[in-house]
């Protein structure tokens, strides 16, 4: 199992305050961050910062601006944590930043390890990082439309069963906001929870491979993962890419929040 990307609270604590070291918390709301966060951490809101009001992914220039406002430079080591830590990790890697690590699991691991939250606002100096050489970790809609059974690309839906079969649009069961519940035609269903133990840890490499191969996903498969806003899809990408070493895995970043909100896309229920 490839685990160089995973770090714990003590690693973060040992590097806080050092040059070229930035911690980023990613969540769907700033509420918890305002109540307490890792000292010096910056906050990325998965909706307000990474998507527009219409749920579309923000343009690359805006992502570059977010990275620069976060004090991230080419030689900066970035650690992501929080509810959508994997989304931040995958996004930075996709945008050409390799010096990224991740604290998996609950954000409360920080205080459980004996460290204290901070409520001080963080205002890092703006940098001129821009974007690096972008990787092929992001799948385009054309690839998603051509994916499915019998095709060269396997489309892996990692949402819950209720979402996959069309019982709900949002994972929380919130109102659909004109979205059409269901799944993208031809998608293979593998709930992201099946990649983790009851304690929330990623399963062993053998268990992960078994769950994937049961769905026909092998190390030689070309895989595109998706969920609702990209967070669970990024978790699956992390498991396949960083823990198992699969070579050809991408995330459909627009994900179902875009696909299901549009009136012209095919839906299966």
C-alpha cells in the first residue's frame, strides 16, 4: 500500500510555522472552521470557493487565484484535512502541485492527539503560484458520456444506494433544487463507504482490490469516478491511485450536481 501521502496530526504540528508549509481545511461550510481550526490553516469552502452559484466548477483562473491567496507557492508543502480533504488533495495534484499530503479521517483527530484548535483568522501573503502543468486527473463530459459497460472507460458512481437508484438527489436528503435523481447511464455502483472499515479507515489493499474487481475494475482499467460534488469521487480516486497504484483514474469534477441539474442529460433510475 502506497501511504507516503498520508500524514497524522503530529506531522502537522511538527511543521507548523515552518517556511513553505500550508495547511488547508476543506468543508462544505465555514462553520466548524470558525469555531476552531488547526493554527494557521486556511479554509476552502467546497461550494463558495470551488464552485459557482450554479454549482458549476469555477474557471481555472479563479482556482489559481484561490491557490495564490492561500499562500501556496511551487515549493510549498500543502496538507489538506477536513470533510472534503480528498477533494482538495486531488484538485491540487490535478493542477500540477505535487507537494501535497493529507490527514485522512475526522478533523477531530487534531484534538484527539492532544493539540489545540485556534480561532485566530489566517491571512497568508498572496503568492504568484498560478497553475502548474495540469494532469489528466480530470475527466471531461465527453468521456463520461461515452463511458459504461462494454466501453473502454469504466464510470464508477461512489454515491449511496439511495442516490444511485434515484430515491434522493442530495446525499443528505435535502430538497432536490430542480435536480433529477438517478445516475449516469452505464455507471457501475460502488458506494465509497465500502472502501472503508467501520472505524472510517481505508480498508487493506487486498480488500480494496477485491471490492473493485467484484465490479470489474482492475489495475488495467480506465476509470472515471463521480459523486455529487466531487468529494467522495476524490476519495475513491485517492484509494485507487495513491493506495493501490492504479495508473488511469480520473474524477468527473462536474459530477452529478451538474449532470442531474441539467434538462438535457440522460438519467437512469
